[in-house]
């Protein structure tokens, strides 16, 4: 099997597992306990926090561990908005992950916030002039994702953040897909809050982190013992934090080499598919794109059928978001960039990682045209 679904989740790195092992075995204490085992667990937790802060270029106290990217997004947007005194408007984009969009929907429904979407173009890129015009004294928070999970488009985050800073509007970015591939330096990006999730870059599932610039204080969404500076109660998973920190450090060390290799593989795959598959279109931006991401629509097919054909050939990929897999709903991202429903149902996404080889890419290049033809000739798309 060749795994082309790294945007859904990546395999756990062996070094991450090794970093976790002591906290799953001997050093099992609760990091809030004052006895020796607790103190050792606390050291492990704080070392992990400091390691992650090192990659983000922030201080350890600005990192809050969460259960993953979804919770980090919820805490950033709902936690911040509910605790804020300024305005009742959230500015975001229509192509954000559901973790962000559903949080905004709940702020509108349950708390009377206005949610405004900055326009995006056919490539999925945010219109900076329009974004700027939405940053008024009424704006509580602006959130624009760093890179899109379905179409791979990378947003101008530093530029968006600079506009927000000039307007005095706090800025959050969902960096879940960018982590491990693009810079996470919070000063370079100029962001106030940033979400990451370990399982996207070779760490364990069920842990993420939210960076919150010092002085920006979100209201907690989970109450209890006051762990994580009071932002997020609940006994921390020290093992997961250690695994996440190790995976992030390794990803940061490998980043430049990996990105260069990925870019070559990605462009080879995209060029070959666009040439060899009739009616194939690339979704998302060709130039402002994650280095490990290729996403297409194949007119007159059905994405899920192409996936089955590819799986029969030993290639695992997805139609877009793992959260929407198997559902009949049309992708909100593809709709937002102006792709009609029929074409949106033909989406196929291939995303790769450190273990992907040139040979794997060659297999995908060989298999895709045949899989699409089979679906077309068998009418597997008729619904
Ligand atoms: N944000 C983006 C852009 C994602 O792609 C995902 C997961 O696919 C999430 C948030 C949610 O992360 P998690 O699975 O850790 O909750």
C-alpha cells in the first residue's frame, strides 16, 4: 500500500514514540502531583512545552496544550471572542476547517456575534484589500487558516496579520496543515494565536497546542483544576506532549530538505496528471501551495469511485477532508472557490510525507489515468 493521505494523518515517528515511552511506563505520575513521580512528569511536560516554544520562537508560557487542532481552534476563536470586550464581529474565510467554521457558527447562533467572510479567489487566496476593509472597531478577532487541507492553498499570513495589527485586531491562524512544512515562527508570521495538531507531523493523535501571545487571554472553554495556565483544565497527557515536541523538532530540522524534495515530487505529479488525464483540473493555487499537496477534479467521474479504483491498485488517498469522507455533502471549500456541485463530487487529493519516494509518485502517475478511465467507462459516476 502506498499512503498518500498525510493531510488526514501522518504515521507516528519512531523517535516520537521513544520520547513518549518513559511517560507511558515508569514516569507515570500526574504532573500536578507534588511528589517525586509527579515532579518528574512535570519536568517532562515543561520540557515538551519549551521544545515546542523553541520551534515557534515564543516563550513556553505562551503554549497551551489541547486535545488537538479542533480544540485549539475552538479555544482561540470562542475562548478569545467570549472573553473580549471589543466588538461583536469575527472576520474569517469560507474555506476554513469545520473546527473554525462551526465555532464561528456557534458564536453567531448562541452569542449574537456577526461572522463575516473575507472573499477568496478561484485559487482559494484571500483578498487582502477586502480583508482590510472588514477590520473595523467592531471586529473582535480575525482568523485566516495558514494552509487549506483540501486544496493546499497557502495564505499570505504575515500580510494578513500585518493588516490586523495595524487595525488593532487580534489575529489567529489555523496552522494545522502548515506545521512541519512551513515556518511556524510566530514573530515572522506576526500572529497573536496559532493552532497546531501533532498527528499531522508525525506526533501522536489526540494532542495539539495553541500559541497565545502574552497578554492575549482567552476565556477557558473547559473548567476544572486550572491546568495549562487556567486556559484548559484537565490532567495533561505528558507522553503525548513529549511525542508532539519530538515530532515537531524533527520536522523543523528536516523541513528545508523535505520541502525541496516534496516540491519536485509534487510538481512532477501535478504536471503528469494534468497532461495524462483528460479533463483534469488542479484545485487550489499552483504557486501558493503546500509542498506535499496535489488535489484535482476529474470531470465526469465520482471522486469516491476513483478512490476505490486507486485503492484496488494499492494507492490510498482521499477526496478531500477526512472529516467529510464518505458523506454525500459537497465540499464547502470547493463551493467557495466557485466549483459547481457535480465537479466538486469528483475531487481527489494526494498528500505525501517524509516516507514518500519517487517510486511512489511514479506509481500514482501510472495508476491515476487508468483509474479515471475505468470509472468513466464503467459509468461508476452515474448517481
Ligand atoms: N484544522 C485543519 C486545517 C485541519 O486539517 C484539521 C484536521 O484535519 C483540524 C483543524 C483539526 O485537527 P484535529 O484532527 O487535531 O482535531
